[in-house]
């Protein structure tokens, strides 16, 4: 079993036995990686602490078996504490990004560019003004989908290919079909089909964030109410297109935050 090294962040962990747990990482060199943390549940463990929302230098034994291998050592490189104003929102958006990666990214496919993008996202989630968090996460969500081959059609009608400018007059709502994979012009809409109605402003936020950098997204303000509709559209899109079996728990938590107005303060 070869000894390997890679920088990584934790996506998810769950108990494996009385003393050990299984940890799923997103690593720079190996992509998504599932490793056993032997003795990790014990307070006497001498190995470096595995901290969520942090860059870790990970040393591990890699196996082709289902268990994937096990952790030898870890050292923290950078911690994203998420303790600034709006901590609950920061935790929710950071958790949602990790959940999406856990659900969507295939195992053992190295994606160093995506890894660096995730690190940049977490760094900004830790530092930007809390009102920039929705636009930052929507931008991340769209880029992740695009990176993995899921690209919602926002510039053109997904059915006819007509440019959005031809059928979206100023101030009008835009019909988004998660099942068909993008916006749908009025002539192409079918009776009985479900559409998410994006406001004119929400649609243009979504369209702009599809091609924005994370830094540009951080300067692009989207209200929490607009973000809620956009995230509903993207969550339904990814469920249809990527065949995810369940709702995204982190996004449900974000919705609860919105309803309790915690994120609007």
C-alpha cells in the first residue's frame, strides 16, 4: 500500500467503528478521496487534528480496496474560521459547497484547478461582507456545475435556441425549467409543465454570475429573497440533471435561515 501526500479539505466524516471514522476529502492530487481515520475518535490520538473548513497537508496510505486506505498524518496549512459577522450564514454556505462536492464530484479523479477554486471560495466565504455570501455561493454553484458538465442554458431558450434578449422584455419574469435544463421562451412552454419563475432582476443576476469570477461575484449583491429563488432553481436543476437522490441538506438549512431572517440581519 503506497504512502501518498496531498493537500486536501474535509467534505464529510462519519463514524466507522467504536474508535475510527471514515473521512471524505477533496484533495488536490487525487480528487475526492475516502480514507479511514484509524483511532480518530479517540482523544488519545497523536495524529494531527482533522479540522473542517481548513487546508490540510495529508499523508495517507492509498488502497484500491473499498475502504480506500487510511490516514497516516495531517498538518493544518490554513484555517477558514468563518467567525466574522454572519457566522451562521458563512457556515451554511461553506457547508453547502462541501455537500455539493461530496454529492457531485467523482472519486479519484484529480481536478487540481477545481481544488484551487474551492480553496478560493472558502477563503472568500471567510472574509467577505456577509451580504456578498449569496452571490458568492451562486457563482460557485454555477462554476461547479459547469466544471462537471452540467450547464444550465441561461442565454438561450433551451427548446428553440432563441436568444434571451428576444423574449425577455424589461421587467418580465423568466420561466426556468429544471427538467429541460434552462430558460424556456413563452412559445415553447407546455401546459402543465412546472416552471420556476425568476424575476427579471434575479434572472440577470443568475446570468451575470454564470460567467463571473469569485472576486466579481463578491462585489455583486443579490438579496437573500432573490437568492432563495435562484437556489431553488439550481437545486432542482441539479436533482434532475445529475439524478441526485435527496434534497441538499445545507440548502434546506439556508432556507430555514432565510425564514428566520437570521441572514438578513
